[in-house]
C-alpha cells in the first residue's frame, strides 16, 4: 500500500447521514468505498451494485473485514458508542457523524476505546469542515484582522418537520435540535474563535406537543479573553434564513420556488409514528438518489465574526470582509466533492501526514456544550465547561 493510495473506507449505516455525504464519497480521490454494514437488504444490495466490495449485516462483520482501513459511522446518534467500540477493537480508524455520542459517559467511552486501540477518530462531517468556514478560520488565524471578539450564528429551518423516527423526537435518545443541529454551530464558532470555551447560558424552546423535544434554542458561549458567541436556531419551519444566504440551501443547492411549507404538508399525509418512520426510510440509500453536485459551498446559516479590524460575513460563495475603510470578498469556489475537507482530513490522518482539530476530544468538547445548553435552560444561569 502506497501513502498516495486512497483510504479503503467502510460505512456503517446507509441512511440519511450517508446520503448527504454520498455525492462526495462518489468522486473524492481520498477515499474508496469497499464495504458497508446495514440492516436493510435493499440498501446492502444497492451498495453492492454501485460500489462492489463487501456488504455486511452486522457491525461486527464490518470490523473484521480485512479490506477496510477506516469506517464512517453514519448510524443513529444513540448507536455511536457501541459501534465505535466494536470498530476500534477491530483496529479500524473512525470517522463518526456528529455528535460524537449522546451522553458524556458514552463520549468518554468512545475516546477511551479509540486511544486504547491506537486508532484515529475524527468527529464529522460537521459544518466546521465547510470550505467557507475553513477559509474564514484561516483568515482570522493570520492575525490580519486582529482578535476575534464576537460571533453571531443564526439559522431558521424546517428541521423538526422533516420525517422522523420516534427516537429523533426524544431528547434522551439524542432527538431534537440540540444534538443534531446545535453541534454544527458549536463546532463552527469554536473553530472560528480558536480559543477555549469557558461558560454557557441558554434557553430552549419545546413548543409543539406533537413533536415533544427541543425545536429551538438561543445560547451565549463565553471564550477565554472575553470573547463570546451567540447561537440561535429554530427548526419550527416558519422563517427560512436561507433567504439571507442568497437563496442557497444548506447543501449548496439553489432553493427552488414553491417549496415553502413542503415538509409540514408532507407530514399531513401520515397519522402514526410508524408511517412517519416509513416515510423517512423512503429517503435512504437504495430508495432515492443523492442530490447532484452543488454549485455553491455548504453552509449552516448566517454567521458574522467581529474582529478588531473587520467583520467577516460567511456566505455560500466566500467570505465578505467589512474592514475599517473598505470592503472586499474572498471567494471559496464549490468543490466537486462538497465534503472534500473532511475526507482529506481522514486521508491525512490515516496516512500519518496530519490530523484536523475535529478529533475525538474535539467531539467530546462540543458535546459538552450541547449538554450545557440543556442544563442552563433547565436550571437557569451559567454552566462552567470542563472538557474544553
């Protein structure tokens, strides 16, 4: 095996998470898909028809597959610990979908399992790997604009009204917007700040008895040196903040006209949790195809970074620089592999040429802030962070 060879990648789970990364997995030169593990025979057969390789019915079989160097864990949040422990014991490097886990206990166990086995673990994909976020972080780190002092991150989506399995509406199992969506904003602002987070104060919204989990939050995170970030998210499907992102969706696609209210209307056709879960399974691999290559970079809503000498506004096409005396624009052209940065990070880590910031410890630190948001909202007041 040459250091230039792509990483031989297996995937655990062929559901929605896999579907969102599939356009990159199909074209990215840093990885080649060689195996999968999934419970549905239809999904496994579709994988074999497109990629060949090996299709397993269990994680244990995937962990024992000698053709696999690393595994992308794209299974539901509450399964991450069990699957990561099995794969680490099998000697596989791991790319685990955010969040790293649901509980801090499970996060600790994953970190320990990876270190005990001597394997690398990256937490992602998350929007901290977006091309524009990475470019903005590079610009801030250069020192040209002075210290980052404040970040505002806002996103309004229809997240809560997309088809969900019952556990996705149960906070204890990682449901709602905190574990699935807040972790994106947390990863982004931590990367942009480049400093240690200190405390969190927050409030959450749980406003629909038919969707009994957090659908909104607003949090203030303090960082060392007096910097701070405000994070606001609503998944209640009214205002759509993509209008502030030049009409470009989270996945970098132009938003078609006439789609407002689409997800709420679709839910009106189902009357039981089983029917809704079946509707979601219709969006998994083997049932529908992945979206076409996107003309813009992926994003996670409006983000503005205030530095000493400029405000930086992140867009789907680059970074606007609002300086003391003039404005400029630093483009970030869309990559044919929209999630190239995370796949390149996996490649560099496995091949021993470097690792990203988003390691197992990073994922645990971001998860701690998720829990701090819930704790602060429940108890009131600031929550001091310990894992940063």
